[in-house]
C-alpha cells in the first residue's frame, strides 16, 4: 500500500497490503477476505508492504506456516478493523485438463467455460490456476488468474503449445513470460537460479496429496 493509496483511504500513515483480487475456493476466499481489503497484520506481526521486497517478505512468512494451521489476519474494510482466521491450504490436486510445470505453477486450457466464468479477454493462451507461495513464479509476480500468452519469444495459443514451449526451454536460469492480467499485458521474469537451493518452507515436509 503506497502513500498515495493511504491518502486516498483517508489515513496517510496507514500501512498494509491491498487485496486486488480473491479467487473462489482459495483459503483467502474461504476466510472471507475480499478485494479492497487492506491486510495490516498477519499472525500478530504488522504487515508493512510498500515495496516489492516487503511483499516478498509477506509471502515468505505465509509460506513458512504448516498446511492446515490457522492464523489470524487483521484487516481494514470500509475503514473498520476486522479480524479473520485463515487456514493455510494445501496445494490443489492437478486435474486431467491442467498442467503442472517444473517451476511451481499450474496452468490449464482456456475452455469456453473458463473464458466465460473468469471473464477473460482472450481465448488464446493458458490460464494460470495455481502459483506456489514463495516460489520463483510467485516472487517474479505471476498470479493465479493470469493468462500466459508467450513463453520467451514463442506465442502460446493453447495448452499443447505451452507444454511444447516449456519442454523447449529446459532448465533455464531465467524464464520470461508475457501475460494478460485483466485487460493489461505485462512481462513476468522468473529467477530460477536459486530454485534448487534448500528450502526453509515448512510445508515441504507435509503431504500434498
């Protein structure tokens, strides 16, 4: 939450994380978090997220919580403080029409239902279903709900083309993706140089079946 947003909300000193979107079925949605909420505290710790580094720290803090554990989140909604309990969820199972990459994110084919249900702007590309918290994809800015339309310099029209492109890139140090988020195109760069380093994520020791 930068200072301009804080002033807009009538509190120049307000610090926190502005929720841009919440996806159905995810832990945040189940807990009652809504777009426009401002998260000001997680597990008793203040959330001061003005920079990308601050946001990365928050995602790391969340990733270190064991699956199934409940944590309190304090937020501001319509100027009023609210406290919610969030249960840290498991990584969802990969369905038959989805594809789990080697880089901790899962995509699916854009069907007519996907296009309609998520109000997408295009039927070309692949829909990002899941991004692992604390992963290079997450740190690079990839989000659930994004549509990947290009891998490197290769345009992506469907899931088979995405699979072929991912097979071609192999195990790079960096992976550049072009995405469509809402009505806006953007680039997302994944830094994969530290992917094989030992992880401090406690959830790695839990079953994800």
